[in-house]
C-alpha cells in the first residue's frame, strides 16, 4: 500500500500503538501511537521549567541522539533574572550531555535547521514552531516542556495518529511573491484550526522550485494552522542546503510513495499566487496586498523564525537597494542566526540594509515576542512574523499585519502597503535556486561553508566524567515547579471566567519584556494569568484558592504557543477543569500534564447556557476518567454532557494528578 512521507517516518518511529498494525499499511487516523524521539530542542523561555522537570527524572545524561538548549527568547536583560536563567541552562546542558546554543547564536528553529536537522528523524521541541524542521523532511513537533523532558529521559511521545493533508504545489512563484504568501494562502483556505489533528504534506512539481529556507517558512507557520506538523520531501534542494551547511552526510532522499493517499488535498498554483497579508488580529485573517494597497504604515519588522534566512534578507536588500526607509516608518531587521548575519555581511546585504536605514536587531526572537521594538499607539506594523494576536507586539491598540519580506521591504521604502511587483528591483538570489547555486547566487559554496562550519557559539556536550563534576547554577528567581492537585471524584465550583473563540496562550499567559523574565517563577508569573481578557482574574482566583474554579471557552481554546505556563499558572491558581467547544492540541496536552481536566461540550450550544459566575458541577469525574465515558455537567437547572476526548494514557495521567506524578508512579 502506498504511504505518505509522514506515515513512513512515523511508522519507522512507533514504539507502541493502541491498534495492531502491519508496517507499510496505513494506521487508523486518530488511533493512539507512541513514537521514539531522536532529537529534542528547548529554548530559554520554556527551557527552565522543562529542565527543572528533567532534573527530577534523576538520570545522568539525556537518552536522545541530540538534544539542544537554545537561548533566543529572553535576551533583553533588564535585570539579573534572564541571565541567571541562561547560566542555569548552560550548567544543565553541561551536566546532562546537551548542546548549548549561546545567546547571540540565533533563533532555535533557524539554527536547528542549519546545524542539527536530519531528514527522516523525529524532533520534539518545547516551542510550537518546532515543525520548521519539516522543511528538510523531519517529523518535527512542538510540545510542552514536560513532554520534552520525558523525551530527553528516553520516554516516547504519545499522540493520536494524525490525518495527512496533501498540499499540491504547481507552477513557480512570480517576482515579488514569497514563500510566506504560500502559507498565508493555506491559512486563508484552512483557518487557524483547520490543521488540528493533521500533518500537512507538500508535494507536486512546485516543490522543487522552492529552497529549504522557503520550505521552512511554510512548515514553520503550519503551527498557525493548528497542525501537528508539516513536511516537505527531502530532495536535491535539501541536499544542496545541507551541503552548504557542511552536513552533506546528513542527507538522504525521502518522498511519499507513488499513489500515496491523502485525507484531503489543497491545491495551490504558484503561477497565480499574489502577495498577501494576515490582517489584525489573526494569522488566518488573510487578504490580498492589492486590496490593502495604499494603507499608511508606521513600522516594519523583518525577522523571527519564519522569515530570517539569508534568502529573506537578500530579498529585502534587493527591494531597498538605492532607496531609504520612508520618513514615517521605523524599520528593523533581526537575522535568524549568527551564520545568517555573517553571510549577509559578507554578501553586502547587511551593508545595504544599514545604508537604507534599517535598525539592526540581534539574532533572537526580539519583537516577535514583545521583547522590544513595540509599535506606536494605534500604529500599523508590517511584520514577517507568524503571529499577530492582539497585544503580542507590546502595543495593545497596534494593528499587526503578517507579510512576506518582499512586502515588508516594499512598505519600508514607500511608507504605505505596496505590492512588491509594482517596484523596480532585481532578485539577488537566483529564482528557485539555493543560496549557493546559480549565477545570481550572492555567495559561493566555499564562502558559505566557512561561516556555516563555525560552531564557536555552540558548546558541545561534555564527557560523562567531566559532566559529573558540573555544579548546577540556580539564581534566586528560579523556583521549583509547583505540585499538581490530586484528581477529585466530582467538583462543584464557580465558573471564574467565560471566554470566547480562539483564546490564545498569549491571552492566558502573556509574554513580553515584563512577564517573560518570570518564566522560572510560577508564583510570580501567575499574577498575569488571563490579564489580557480580565485584569481581575488573579485576585478573584486567589481569593477562592484552594477551593478552585473552572474556566469556560469557545472554539480552538489555547491556540498558539506551547508555553506550559498557560496551564501551570492556572493550575497554581486553582483552575481544575476547562470546558470548551474545542481545544488546540499542545495546550490540551499541557492541561492534562498539569492535572487540569479538558472537557469538550458535546453540544456546542450548551456553551450559551453557562454564564461567568455560575456554579457548575461535574458529577462523575473519577468515573469518566476510569471508563472513558462522557462527563456529566450540571449548571442550575440545566444538565448537559461533556465529551471525553481523552485517550487512556491521558486519563491515567489525570487520575494520578498530572504527568510528573504519573511518571513517578512508573507510568510510561
Ligand atoms: C511564541 O512564539 O509564542 C513562543 C514564545 O515562541 C512560544 C514559546 C514560549 O511561550 O516560550 C511558542 O511558540 O511555543
Ligand atoms: Fe521566537 Fe517568534 Fe519564533 Fe516564537 S515565533 S520561536 S517568539 S521567533
């Protein structure tokens, strides 16, 4: 039977499955599987909690092939806290056999693609954009830090066998149109919840026209579709990219079988694709640039793990060449990695950007996560990033448009939203070629190799003997992870918050320069829980604690980031169950890991029968967790059902009072 590429890689990694299956035959979609994880990555904002959990597992060294700890989020050091976290993470990496990517080396996903990614391997990362690795044919999945800690300890990653959606690309991108426009088109068609429970697999003749950085832009933003991950085949373009990175040995050819069957197919003709933007405040609010043209822009930001490769910087430099940033615009650029920055310097791209008036920001997440470069009041900012949730930029009333580097560059020099194809420019990088091939290439192979091979900002794991001598360094802001509550037989509690659709983890636990330094300190960070939706939540929840409360929400609850703080802090404040119309994948898993029961309205219309402040009863928690049957809910005179969407392992985790307790009791 012909299999998709995603199925082939998943099958090769299955260590346990609920259903008996024959290798080479499709596995029933939705059935529970457990896969071996070859590589892990963490970043500093989620890493401290992940490693605090990892320490409690009590093993001397990680059991993965490669584990990397990146510092890229909390690099705005306004006091001791962030650098204390960096030191803690560096000492943990030294002690447990983990690579350490020092601050300044770049954004985790970009660096991982360049230095560690291997086609056909599995990667689990404590960051929702880990699927970037799908750009070179990896099954790369984002997860909560606790799941990543378990994987570092050699444990499997549990998931429901995803559906595989095919995206058939034909034609070739036209001048001024970028890879970002492809994924924006997929988002326009599929929405921010279209990919829940699915992998997007790209195929068709259009694939070979795309470079690895372009493919990585697309797989990166598969996270915004709610997908488990996205994947491209590993082909000649992948080989060229890995060769340029001095890692030709890592390459192997990977593709779907001829005649592979997809659960559905989305078709995009690149010849016909135009420039697009995701309008405020959702990555799927996509419109054509033609329909927005002429709108005044006050800020342009280029970078993030989505669009910060050499190709991206070159595309910007080509458009701004000989021009200046318009007087009404502030423009900034954050190259994705130190390698990219060095290559951009050598190729003359950096000089062109500085000359044009771009502010050069460090190679880190920066403005993407509200760490500086916030827009002005009511500002209009064009960003090459992947998320535009309200307030994430640091300015609550700003309008954030997500666009390609080409569109961002065009607005930077004209001061208004402009279709790049209407401007005169020459591409600096050969069309459809990798950055090292073709006459139009900006750097030759040897020049790129020189930079790529300089791993001076990566610290390799120590020998077992050396590692045993390492002392862990813990700053005063690093507090232990709080314990979870035990499962209750039934609960009668007030609904402390009723929220709408598409609540993001940024809404549940904001990031930004003020809050991010508290990631290692749950009691402190919990003061910001739901701050964006209701500034009184913390006080009201604290007054009720330890009795507890419920939260009610709409569709796609918990979309966005993998931050487990969006489960940990509510847990710490006494939230015992979250009842919604539907959940985003990672957040639902994080709730389970921290002992909060995720319940789904069996009839979405029942959502309207509950008001904030009502007392709600879940009458059969223990029984539902033991049997897998539905939850029974009572609110005043109304009774209704909550669908039990939990697999057996998740139910056992909840019965044990969370993943840490479950693992301590010998659970796998
Ligand atoms: C994000 O883009 O929202 C983040 C910050 O990278 C998060 C991780 C975090 O909250 O630390 C993510 O995408 O998972
Ligand atoms: Fe960093 Fe932004 Fe990417 Fe998250 S989405 S990893 S904050 S660059």
